[in-house]
C-alpha cells in the first residue's frame, strides 16, 4: 500500500468511497478509523492503537485473525488453480471436497450444497430454489415465503424483501411481492411478564395465523435465523422452534433456517439448528464458513428438494461466476480443519460461552440494563429507559449508538442494534479478553448519558 498519513487516507475515503450501511453525512463529519492489521482478537488502526474486536468483524472471523494456515491454503490453491467455474459440466476438487465435508457436518439429511459468495446471494438462491421446487412438484401457486419482523437475510432486493427490516423495505420502493412477516419471538419486548414457554407457543402461533390468513396452499416456506442476530440478538423462547416445526409439517411448508451467523460454532454447536433441535429442509451458511477470510456461502438442501431438482428439474437456471470459487473453498476447508483441531465448538459450549454469560450477568444490576440474554458466544445487553415501568427509549437507538461509540473510543468493538448492545467475538477469545470486553462495556455504559 502507498505510504500515506492517516489524514490522507481519510481524505481519499471521504472523496471516493461509499461505505455500506453508513450515514454518509455523519461519516464525513467524523472520518473513518482506518484499520491496518489484525491478529487473534485484536485490530490495529493506522495510529497504532489496538482495538479488541468483540464482533469478530461482522460475526464472521470465528477462528480469529492472523491464521497462517488459511493464508497458506489460499496461496497453495491460487498457484495450482486460482479459479475455475462449475457451470458447464466441470467441477473443481476444492468445491467437491467442501460440498462433501459440509454434507457430513450438517444436520442429518442436508446432503447437497449449492455455493454462493455471500449470505445475501445464498438467500436469494433459496427463494428461486423453493419456488422452483414447488413448481416442479405441481404447485406453482406456493410462492409466499413467511419471515419475521427484524429478521435479516441480506441486502439484495430479494433477500431484503424476505427479511423483516422495515428501514430496508422503505428504501428503494418497498418489497417484492409474495413475502410476509410475522412478529419476532422477542420475549422481553412483547411479553416480559408472561411465562417464556407460554410466550414461545404464542409467538409460534403467529405463524399459524399468517398461514391461515394467506391460505396454506399459497405458502412455500417459513424462514428464520435460529437466533435473530442483526435484529437484536433475539434468543427464541423455549418450545418456539418445536412449535414452528410442527406448524410447518402440518401445512407441508418448507422450513428454511438461515445459519449465516449461527453456523460454525457460534451457539455452542456446529449449527444453531442443533442447539434448538430444528430439522430444516434448507439451511444457508456463510460468514464462519471461511471465517471471513474470503467470501463464500452455501445453501444446503436435503433429499426432498435435492431429489426433485435432480430428477424433475431440467436446468437450474441460476448461479454465480464465483460459485464454489476454488480458493475460497480451500480456505473454507482449512477453516473447518482448524475448528475441528482446536475443538472450537466445544470451547464455546463448555468454556468461553458460559464465561461470557456469567460475566455479563453482573450487568443486570446496571440502571440502564433491562435484559442480558445470549447463547454460546453471542450475547445481547438490552438497554432500557425505566426498568420498573418497562419503558423503552424513544426514539429507539440513540442511547445504544452512544454506548457503542463510547466502546469504540475505549477501543473495544461492540455493536448496537437499536438499544441492544451485541457481542459476538471470535471463538478463540480468552477469558482475560472477555474480562476486558465486559469491563469496557461496563465503563462505556457508565459514560452513556
Ligand atoms: N443472513 C444473516 C442471518 C445475516 O446476519 C447476514 C449478514 O449479516 C446475511 C444473511 C447476509 O450475509 P452477507 O452480508 O454475506 O450478504
């Protein structure tokens, strides 16, 4: 890289670069913090300041930064075969090997992988795939996909339509047709005083109501993240997923689980589906699949859909130039090997996950904290204006953003989703780093006015 001062980099950034999900005026006023290197769970900015990454990038750098094994895997593959496509009856060894490794790892029955480059593309793929499936099965009228409010499935127009982020729906003129959203199972927001299990049944019942209102014969699938991440770290109440599963089976509706965040150890099992005992027909994977070192995503489907696509389908008219990119596949394969070798899933389940929740538990006494929730190594600390009156902040999000900014100025990255502080560090985080992260969050809460 050219040798420039931090101010010169900031100037170029402001002059030429449109960042994703960013308020451009606010960024122009403050300027970016330029991140120049990383190792383990730490980042360094261009001024040489170390920052603890409590978000694993964007919930993705599960094995941590600075992994030479991944660099070597990419270099080996790039010198042997940097790229080839899978379109015209060709395949590459890394793509085949990764598909078969994922089939072994995934919950039983999910034995075919379709590769994409991002979670958004993977979710776009399933929209086409489930509608194609129903058309091939003689039910082209089954087109509606039901998701949840504040569910996040990506940023393409179709994936954002399937997701339930109202701000995204408003920008660009609304959603595509044939998507519907039910309320999310947010116990603290909707039903703090209700028994969680009863609330879980009630929240799953919103799916049944939606199916009846739309007409079961028009519904193709239900989609959900095991734990809603970008929607505010919403851990489903007990019994919720079992009831969702029952309702989908009753109406013969496909169950799609978006494991883009929850997959690869985040919840203390390989997949969130295992943590919550879900048996999906389709699963989307991304982020932790390559630990964010290269873009790659996958759609996993089971026999039911796989057989129909293969036996009745003709050409599946869908794909990406970089589907199953051999270098990304090689890096993903090495990522899985690291996870297995270092027993990172067990580490989250038995060690650092419980420790994070234990440390965060003390924050319940803080005057700003309404609820602490989480599973595995993902946690949310929801801030509230008045605990006794159960009164949330209005407008939503300002206090969370201020707390996030204090964390950042204190050199720890913790995200704010509305007024919920979200933590999702690399799976290799140490107890001492968890202490530092939680102590900094506590100090930042104290600074939050
Ligand atoms: N699905 C979930 C659950 C996500 O959290 C995200 C991104 O945060 C996506 C899909 C979209 O993935 P990508 O940003 O790789 O397109």
